[in-house]
C-alpha cells in the first residue's frame, strides 16, 4: 500500500467521475422515475438519500474501527492504518450529520415534528458526538496519540450496532429496517427498490473517492509537519554551532598572551 495515496491517480479520477454520474442518475431516479409512496407520497423520496447516508455512516465507522484494530495489532501497525481511520471517521461524521438532517426533514411531514426523543434518533446523535470527540482527540499532539485514538475509535464503534438494532430493542417512532431487518426480508420492491440500491451504490462510490482524497491530504499534512520539524531542528543546530564556534574563538582570543616587543 502506498504511503501517500490509497488509489492510483487515474483510478481515483475515474472513480470520482463515476460517483458524480451515479449521483446524477440517482437524482433522476428518485425525483421522476420512482413512484411516490401510497401513504407518505413524495416525502418518501427522501429515503433515497437518508438510507444511503446512514449506510455510509456505518461503513465509514466500520472502516475506522478496522483501521484502528490493525494499528493496535503489532504485526500490522503502520501510520497508514491510522490515517485511514482518521480520514474515514471524518467522512462518517459528515454522513451521520446528513442522516440526522434528512431524517428530520422526512419526519416533519410524516410524524408532524422535527425531532423526537426516539431511540433511533438519540443513539444516532450520540454516535455523531462520539466521533466528533474522536476527531478532536486526534488533534491533541503528543506521544501515543495514534494509540489513544485507536482505542477511542473502537469504544465509539460500540454504538453502531446499538443504533442499528434500536428499532428492534425498544418501541420507537422510527420504522423497522427496510432491507436489513430481523427476517432479512426486504420491504421494498420494483423501481423503488432499484432506486434505493442505486443510491447505496452511488454513495459508496463517493465514499471511496472521498476517502482517497482525504487520505492524500492527511499524508501531505504529516509530510509538511515533518519537514517543518526537520527545518526547525536544522536551524537550531546551525544556530548552536555558530554560537559555539564564536564562543570558543573568544575564549582562545582572550587567553592569548601578548607578545612583548624586544
């Protein structure tokens, strides 16, 4: 695996355009091709964004947990895994926030309220703040930073299955899983199902592209910090050498005995 990038530049470019095209197709499918829901009508169209965003949050935090575990394991410990974990967590936080916003927009016409102290909503909000805290922890320098962050990421990931199964464990306003439910029986069919799965695909492509871009930026930031540190050390050493030579010369000069003229 390359230290400065996850994907070849050409592959990343193709992936970026593919993600953009997939999102454009999703907009057409979601707005005009898929029929409105029999009960929720056009408000249900938000599902084609809300569900893929939630899926991406799960995926991103799963990658963060995997990268953290591989970093903690001595046989696979590498700064690459730490960068992947941090980059994926940032994307996951963005998609979790998007999930909450879209859910609120969807809940207003369906439930009649913007927010409810519902098990699914509350655990998702907790997940958001857990990983915001994780990202804040990554900004604290010092020895052992990557190890501390890896442990924190694994602890935060415990909330992911709680979020997913909250609709099964507690009575909630939120509907049960449309696809990944206890019976593993999809509750959606036809064009609506195709649009939903296409949305998941489009968001996944966007995630992989963004992960590579964020990883590249993280590698550049680390390289810049290392160069600045090396430059500061070199300047310090050069300054010390100059002071030392000057001081030694002064001592030698001051220790000279004047030569008396005959």
